[in-house]
């Protein structure tokens, strides 16, 4: 009888230590960062808050590599600890990256700091461990990624982890997941290119987490995300925004060809205008007339194509340019030149322009973006152009100021801004009455529907505009 008790106790101990080893060993070896650099670094997100339960197994970690030594402190006291300080013990099989207690006590709560060093550097990370008496209802966030600045084409990885309460009630819901926040402030499912990987802990089953990863970030991946945690009936949300970052290193290959670029860009789509002084006024208009003539030659085919989309032009702008766009650009395009115009105001920061426009762009045949270059830093300008160029419609960018004013900042913007500007269709705004601008813009856009295909252009509206002269008044 007594012997059997001893044996089963021994066996239990063996099982427990076996379990402890397996749990402790696996945590730092799964879901590690995808890097093969070897210097001293964390190998996964260092979690700052940890929770365990009284009398239950608990382990905490500092997952690192490339270090020469690792030391642990609890509230400033160096390991090894007396029973009065902590029951946590080092797990040497995990290269001292893990501490664990088979039966945690309230007294084990505290700040555990791992101090890592290599030949030249020292790094430290602190884990605040709380040992609880019983499960709680309100979720407790243990880790949430900070806002990220990610280059296009690079990898994205967000992480969220929390302690939740699992109720025995069948209808109570406990889970954690990532959602995308759309520009209209609603939350929706992730895109197919955005992968979610759920995690669990072997030591505490009430701790759950989720990675959101994107292999190659593109325009649609920028913007805010939310980690939504349901714990019984309590919901908690943590927001993370993914911003653009640009490679701002300037390749010192001679001087920035900014002047040439600026001159070229200002001319941009107007290049034709400067071709020959004599044809300065006539050539683009002749081109336009030729296009109209070609269109008239095949009316039915064209008409069907044109009417596939609800609108001819999507015009977008930010608040600073609102007056000019509403007062001059929109009325002239729709009433004078008979375009079916879809007007979309944008948020001031260009980070989410792609998602703000993608849905609307599908209803339109072309896209005009109005930009005041002086309102944006070169980085923002680059972001704006990148977001616009991700859209299925090649953007026509109306510049309200001359680019030469940007010359000073050219060095900060880097080569990518230069090449991005070169590859974009730019039309320089001068004045509402300048015909060269309108000709250039119309040349860059598809033709509007022929007059007879148009259901009923608000003629009265047009008259109202010409009579009141509001068009000129607002410029
Ligand atoms: C490091 O990993 C990248 C991919 O993550 C791979 O392309 C590269 O060849 C690796 N470098 C070395 C030295 O192993
Ligand atoms: C020590 O670690 C730091 C930080 O990770 C790293 O920058 C440095 O190169 C490392 N030094 C050596 C000698 O490996
Ligand atoms: C782990 O810690 C023990 C005790 O502090 C120490 O003797 C040992 O060298 C450490 N091992 C590593 C790989 O740091
Ligand atoms: C642990 O650190 C936190 C924040 O640094 C501090 O507020 C708290 O008092 C510390 N706890 C102990 C037991 O020292
Ligand atoms: C918000 O935007 C998303 C995507 O742009 C769309 O799917 C959703 O229906 C919109 N919700 C509302 C309430 O407008």
C-alpha cells in the first residue's frame, strides 16, 4: 500500500518534470521572428505581462539569441532566490531563457528582469508576473504590437496576447482575433493576403494570442487594425496602425536632378505644349478634336464601353483644397465638359487613401487626385503617390502648386520620390480660366459620354452656375 503510494508519487513527479521540460522548451522555439541574423536579439515579441494561477504550473521567458550571458533578477534581487523571494527556478535546458514554478504562489508575483549581454552590449527585459487566485472575467492584455512603419514589399507581423476568462456558460464567448479597421470606422475581416495564426500557452490555457502576418505588404495592408478580445461578456480592443516607411537614404550619385525633374514635371502632361512655341496653344486642342472625331466614328461600341461605369471621373482631394475643388474643378468638369463626376474627399493623412478609394474607383473610368505639394512632407507625398498608384486606375495628379517649391526637401524624399513623380501623370493647375490646363486634363482623361448618350445633364444647374458667376468668384 505504502510502496504503491510512493511509486505513484514518484511517477507523478517524473510526469510533472517531463511536462515542465516540454512546455518550457517549446515556447522559445515556436513562432520566432523570421530572421537569420546572429547578433544578440530577441527571437520573438518579449511579453511584458504574465499571469498564472495559485498552485498551478507557470513559466516565464526571455527568448533571445546571440548572447554570451543571461542573468535573472526578481525585483532587483539576483537569481538564485530564497523561498521567501520566489519559487521560480531556471531551466538550463532552455539555455536559461526560461523560469518556472511547478506550483506558483501569490508571493511569486513581481518584476522579473532578464539581463542579457554580449561582448559590447547589455540589454534587459522585465516581465511583470501576477499570480491570481481565480480566473477573472475582464480580459487582461499581455502584449500588443506598437504602431508599425513598414516598407512596401516588406514583411509585416503584429502580435496580440491576453489572459481571458473561460466561462462554463455555453453562450458566453471567449476568443481573440485581429480585424481590419476601414476608413468608415467599421471593422471587417482580414484580407486573404493577411494571415492570422492563433497561439495558446501550454502552461496556462486561459492565455491566448494571435499573430497577423503579411508576407509582402502592399497598399491595401496599410492603416489601422484592431485586436478584439472577448472574455465571457467583456470585450476589450487594442488598436495598431501600420504606416508607410520610406527608404530615405540618398544614393550619393551626383546631384539630385531636381530642377530638371521639377521643370519636366511641371510641364508633365503639358510636354506637348512646350514642344513648339507656335503650336503651344493649338496642338493639344487638335489632339482632343481628333479624339472626339474618332469617338464619333464608332458611336455604339464606345457608348456601351462608357456606360459600363457609373462615372467618368473620380475626383479626390483633402480638406485644404476643398474650396478650389468644389468651387472650380468639379463644376467645370461636370457642367462645362459634361463628365459624370464622382467626388470623394480624402483624409488628411495619405496612409489610408488606397482603402478609402478602392471601392469607389471601381465605379469610375478614371481618377483625378488634387494635391497641394506644399501641404505634404516629401515622405507623405511619396506615400500619397504610392497609395494612388496601387489603385487599378492610373491616377492623373493635379498639382495646385509648382513642384520647384519642393526643391529644398528633395534630399529628404530620396530617389524613390523622384522616380515616382516621373512615372505619374501630372497636370499643373494655373487658373480656372486657363484653357491649357483644361485641355491637358481632358487629354489625360477618357472622353465623356457623347451628348446624346447623356440622360439629362442638369441644364438648369449649369445655367445657375454661369449666371451667378460663382465659378469665378470661388477661385
Ligand atoms: C537569410 O534568410 C533570407 C530569407 O529570410 C535568405 O534569402 C538568405 O539567403 C538568408 N541568408 C543566409 C546567410 O542564410
Ligand atoms: C552585441 O549586441 C548588439 C545588440 O544586438 C549588437 O549590435 C552588437 O553587434 C553585438 N556585439 C557583438 C560583438 O556581437
Ligand atoms: C545558466 O545559469 C546557471 C546558473 O546561474 C549558470 O551556471 C549557467 O552557466 C547558465 N547557462 C547559460 C547557458 O547561460
Ligand atoms: C514592478 O514594476 C512596476 C512598473 O515598473 C512597478 O509599478 C511595480 O511597483 C513593480 N513591482 C514591484 C513588486 O516592485
Ligand atoms: C465600410 O467600408 C467597408 C469597406 O470599405 C464596407 O465593406 C462596409 O460595408 C462599410 N460599412 C458601412 C457601414 O458603410
